[in-house]
C-alpha cells in the first residue's frame, strides 16, 4: 500500500456561500472548506478549486498532482468550461478517482462519465433521511453502523437515471416515503467513481461525522492502485511487434486507412 498521503482536490462551485447568508453561516469557509478540514485532519493532502478560479482551479498541473477529485456543484454547472471537463475526464480514464456529491449529479463531468441524463425527483421539506448500508463489506462503508440518520435533508427520489452501478452501497429512505440509491460506484478506464447523495447546502450535512467518514473512505477507495502498463485506454495503439512469431500465410491485406487515436 502507498504510504504517501492521498492527494485530494475538493472542487466546489462556491456560489451559494457567497450569495446566501444562511449558507454562509453554516459553511463560513465554504462547503469545500468543511470537507477539506476533516480530510486534512485524517491524513489527506488537500487543495481546493472553485468555479471563479482561472480554469476553475483545475489546471493540468493540479490534476496531475491529484489522486482523487471531489466535486460539489448546484447552480453553475453550465458555467464549467467544456475544456476543463475534457481534461478531468482524461485524468479519470487514466486513474484519478472522482467523488461526486449531492447535486453534482447534474454536473457536466458526472453526466459525461455516466452517459445518461442523471435526472431524478426531488423535494425540499427538511424531512428525515435514513441512509441504509446495503454493502457492509465495502471499504467505503467501513466504520459505520447499520444506517446513517439525518434529521433534515432534501429528498432525492427514483428514478435516478444512471447506468447500473458496479456496486450499490447505500439506499436512502425519506420521511415522505421515497427511496433513492444514495451511494453507487463505477469503474471507468483506470478510474473509480463514487456518487454520494447527502449534502444540500442549507443543512449542516458536511458537519456530520459519519458523512465525512464516508467521504474519506471514498477517497481511500478511489485512489488508483492498479496496472499502468495495460494498453487500450483513451488510445488504440497498433501492436506491430507480436509477442510470438506469426506464421506467414501468404495473405495480402488491402491497404486501408485506420484511425490515428
């Protein structure tokens, strides 16, 4: 296991905290600050990125120095540069982990990686939420009880238009009766993706220790520790030198053009 600290970049569009006094009171250092402070205390190397930074703080250099990217966004998805989304997608395919929180389900990068609309139903009524742990053997759910209970939450309900998760970790029940797949993971290329539902900006969700523990566990899980020598991710190399001799069968192939990427 890699003994160096996991390098986490927390992206937050950082709009609500600057415009809404109630949100600013809950998160005086921003949602990114609340998450980052917990992760820093848990041994992670943390940096921040926000929408108003040049290139949203997600330059080539920053992403190259990031093991896991956490993404929180809500009202400014459309303001995220497509060039930055392309850059983030490439890093995920090559091994960077991605954790998408709450309303980040409609972010450009999550929809790009899922290939679906990522739509859902919602209601804001400060209702109780119970997140049931349905995969207690997973690294992300380590250290939890049977469920996490939040006294007030924004409801997200099915159908959640996502591809079938590789693994389902949490199912939420809401006071109003709806249920929701609240914790899902996927693999894309060399990268790992974790979607975690809790986190509406008007509730103190990111001060809940169990929620923060899940995010930290998610970072550990999403950090790349696989094989970097495989071919065929992002590019299609022409393997002109075979591992074993190939018998000459006297076949003449037509000369045609092939894609270069």
